[in-house]
């Protein structure tokens, strides 16, 4: 019983992963670390 | 501003925009918002002003210490290039473009915020890794032309993306490996749960029903790994087989596939299964392939090769007559370069690159041809002078008549030479393929004999088949499959950390066998820029002579003038009546004294008595001499030369210690080359003088014909054919795009010492590969007889397999130290 459950869970995770990569989730793995420091709505000139 | 470079000299200032250090007297000084700012070029000044006016000065505080100074290159790109990549959306259009000139994360922030501030832009997203941007905009509010102009105005160059670009192809390959690896890794991890349970069950006892269920689960999980993730190996082994070869891929396929087939049979015969072997081999090798393709994608530029050097738009002169042109009646019109035919007349402004091969009809200027020829100094082009596409016009307006354009130019010929060399390059067999070439047929033979032997003795088809297949399974273990790829994977990641990109894994192995290292002189051994070497005076002291010369030279933008001015650190004197005589020299007066600075022949022309022999001796030795006369009396001369890189000598010495021959190729004459060798002072250093750009590849070929493995190190366009011809081409990262594309290894940092580091790593790697193979074969030596006789115990074999694999893993890890 546990085997099919674990396999089904596994396949669901795989499908989510494949969907994410198809929709470009891993296209830019460099960007997020810079983007999180940017505040979108601030005035550009604050110095 | 967070980063301010320390000024080492008083007359050097950093460009306010790009931080490039320029001579204070040549910098453009403008006041922006009441502050006096200096810039290295008009491009930087204009970008700085735009950013200040539009409130983007935060850019300067955002960029980090890794910012590499470098001037903004002006771009004028026609929107026609992008028309094919525009797609229509619900509210407007969307385009994907490549951006060149991005140097840091702040650049991307700037492009995104600056563009999204424009009215009509719906979204803009720049990929940090590939520098490709996706822009969508509303119809009618803004158009493609305005978007392109906006990007160009802040100093970045938009370029079209083409599907046939090597970069795009590598991106696709990388994506493909990524999917196959992730799926392989995912199923392998699931599989491990059942495999561990099965092994534990073997020792502690396991319910038969549960065991069968676990085995079926393992089968289910390893099937996609074998047939989806393993597809590249299946395909390539069959391709190789059709040509009668066996490769590393054949071994990987055989190892994984026989284990798979054996396990399926074992499953029905109630024996032990080896599905884990199948998935582990495939997943690990795929990881290596994925890393390799990422490296390839990183080095190939998204920019079409020729596009970078040849402008897309030109200034066309219709119905050209010298009289109407000089009188100002005829003015140029801007047209796309595609419309130009041989025989047309074009105007080339200072600072532009020359769009076609042609002949100068009017004007004179200095042209930087260093990318095509071995000359590092600008060449003077007068009427009837020949100019080449892709070279840079420095200081004068020229009118040229087009002779060759497009695919017939010298630049295109070099690109074609590179392509030809690529096509004709004979692949060097790497050690793994060589071993596999003998190993695979041997194992198949042993397997076949096992079958025949067992059948002859027992007359049982099933037992005989199982024993024969078990020979194949045991003989193609992880250890042998991992021996080379793992060592190369670790070596690749080590050199990548040091700033070196290897485009293919086996190149590391080939490099270790290189016996001859050929270096291009200009730009590789030397810096490719002039430096003052010596000041020789007659009747004046050195300080005074330099003071006079520098004061007059500061008014010129010639390379020699820049080098001399840079040496001088004090205040300048006022120069009156300054005049520049292109190709000859400069004149002016200081405190009423007439100063002439220029070539030897120019001084003679002016009636100055000159010590010809002394000066020509220096010129023969490879120096450039600037002669100075004060009040028509010879006052001395300053010698300049292309300065040797700081780490060149160290690197050459290190190579000499490792018993490889180093050869320097130079276009200079023999005497100058000898002087260079003398200055380097490295034992057994060879040189070949008077090599023309097109001969470089021939030199490499002649070494190869003498049975020598060659590595070529270079940076220029003219090195490209030689880089491709050599067994290993090493390009210096600051070099030209074509050189980078033609080479196998790219030094991402501008350090020659990396050549030595990579070579050392490659030698260690080859040693480790040999040890790994030794281990793997020892394993085979013990196990194959056991498999043939059918006495092998499954768990014993599994344990032995893991131990030998682990040995290979740990041994390979030694490379990374």
C-alpha cells in the first residue's frame, strides 16, 4: 500500500518539477539573488 | 560613488561613467549638474548625462567592486535586424533580443528600470545568465525603433538572436541534458529506497512477496532512466556501431543496458536484480554532460560573429564626384549595409569601423588594423590606400570606394578559414575511447565463449544465457564507466573556479599531451599597448626633454603620443602654434622655442641633422622611436615598445621546466624578435619571425606534421585559424569573439599564468585517469573469471562493485586539491 502511495507522490512532484522547468522557472538562476534587493516602487534617485 | 580607484599618478583620472583611467589632458571634461566630471569618451559622457537627468544615478552606487572599467561603444543598430523576432500579443508586440555590454547586475537593473520608465513598455525582463531580454510593448504608444534607441542611449548594444547561432544550439543542448539528468536523478533517488531495502532484505531476510514487489517497483523506476535519460547514449552507440566504432558511449550503453536486461530476466527467474547499476551509471554521466554543455553555452556569444565588427548601417554617397563632395554639395545618406555593392562610395567618420574592403578616394586617417594584421600601431591611410572591413578608423574622415563587401572581405575570409579548419580537424582519440576500442570486443568475445562453454557442458539454454549476460554486467562496471568522465568532470569544475572554461571535457586530456606551446606575440605575450622604454638625449637632461615632448604630445590622440604623455607626471607647459602632421609628427612652440616631435624622416625633411645610425639601430631592435628637435637641433629620441605582460616570463619558465617547447610567433623582423627573446630570458624559447597573419595556421600545421601535439595561445581575429588548427586552442578572454569561438579553452581572466595552471591540471588529470583505469581493470581481472565460471555471488559482486567505484571517486577527487 505504501509503495503505490510513495510512487504516486513521487510522480506528482516530478510533474510539478517538469511544469516549472517548462515554464521557465530555471531559465535564470542568477537573477533572483539580485532582484530581491531591488524595491520596485522606490524613487530611483535616493542618494 | 562607492568605488574610487586610487590615483597613482597626478595626470590620470577615472572616467566618471566607466571608471576607465584616462590621461587627464585627453579626458573630456564637462560639467553635469554643476559638478565637473571627466570622461574617457563622448559615449560615456552622454550616458552619464542621461542617467543624471533621468534620475538613475543610483546605478553608480549599485554596481559592485567587480565592475570592469571599459568605455561605452556607440552602437547604431538597424531595427530591421529584429523584425523577424517580433511576435504579436493581445495588446501589442513582444521581442526577444540579446544585449551586449552588460557587465554586472547593476547594468541589468538599469536596463530594466530605464526601459520600463518609458511609456508604452508593458514588461521587460533581462536574463542574468544569458543577457537576453524579453520586451513587450503596447501598440501605437512606442515602437521598436524607439526601444532600440533607448537601449543604445544608455550604452548597451541590442542584437538579434538567431536560431542557427552556436550559442542557441548549445543552450538547447544544455536544456536537453538538464531534463534528462533531472528525470534520471529523480527516478534514481526513488529507486535507491527499494534497492537499499532489497540489500537489507538479503542479509536480514525478507518476505518473498515484498521482495518481488520491491523488485517490480525498481523495474518500473529504472525504465524511464534507461530509455529516456539514457537515449543520447543509445543513439550515439548505434551511430558509432554503424561506422564500426566503439566509443565511451558504447560502454555506458552496454553496461547499463545489459544490467537492465539481466535484471528483467532475473526478476522472472526469482534472482537478484541490478536496476540500480543501470540508473546510477546513466545519471552520473549525464551530470557530467550537463556541466560540459553549460560551459560551452557560456563561452559562445549570442552575437553573430561578423555583426560585431561590421556596422549594419553606412554613410552612402550617391553620384559621387570629388568636386561636389569637397564643395559640400553632396552629403551622405544613411543606408543599410546590405544595399551596398562594389563600386559604391562610402563616407567613414572618425571612430567608426570600416564597413567594407576598399580604396581610399579622399582624406587621410590612421586606421587600427590590429585585429587583422600583426601590427599593433595604427596604419596611415592616404589616397589610394587599401582599407579592410572590420578595422577601426581613428582620427580622420575618409571616403572609400567599395571593392569587396559581405562574404568576400578579408574579415569574412578569416572566418571561413576558421570554419574550414574546424571541418578538417582530425579528432584525437582520447584514452577512454582507445581502451574501449579493445575492451568492448574482448568482453563480447568472452561473453560469447562463456555461453558456448556452458551450453557445451550443461546443454541448458537458460543457465548459459544468464551466465553469459552476467559476464557482460560484471565486466562493464561503474568503475570503468566512471574512470574518465568523473576525473574530467572534477578537473573541469576545478579550472572553472580558477576562471578557465574548457569547452569539451576531453580537451583537458588532449592538453596534457601537448609538446609544443605556440604563443602569438602581440596581445598574448605582450600587452598590445605601447610603453616608453628609454629616453636618449643629446644636449638636454632627460626630465627636460620629457617635459617638452609630453607637453606637445598631450595635444595629440595618437597612440605614441598617449604613451609618452602617460609617462610624464608633472605639470605641462603651454604650447603655442600646435600642428599635427598625420603620419609624420607634431610641431609647436614652447616659450618661443620651436619643437618638432616625430619620425626620423620627418625631422630630416625639416632639415634637422640626425644621428641616423643610432636611431635606426633601435628601430631595427623592434622599438618605435619618437625623435625630438628643439629649434631645429636634434635633442634626442624616446623609444617605445609593446610591453611584455608581467606574468609572461614566469609562465614561460614554468613551461620550460615541464619539458615542453614554447614558440613565439611574431610579425616583427628577426632582430626585433631576438631582442624580445633576450628580454624574456627563458631557456629553450623558440621564435618564428616575420609571420603574416595567414601563415600562423601553417606554422601550427608544420609542427603537427612533425608529429608534435600543439597548443596555440592567442587573442586576435588573425589567430583564429591557428587556434582552430592546433590540437588545443587557448584564447585569452579579453580577446576577440572569433578567437574565443575558435578555441577549445578560454581564459576568462586576463592572466597568462592560467596557461600553466590548466596545463598542470590536465597532466594530473591524465595521471588520475590512468590510475582509475588500472583499478577498474584490476576489478575485471578478478571478477571476470568468477563470472565465467558462474561461481560469483551476487552480493559479493555488488559490494566489490561499490568499493571499486568509490575508489575511483576518491581518486578523482584528488584532482580538485
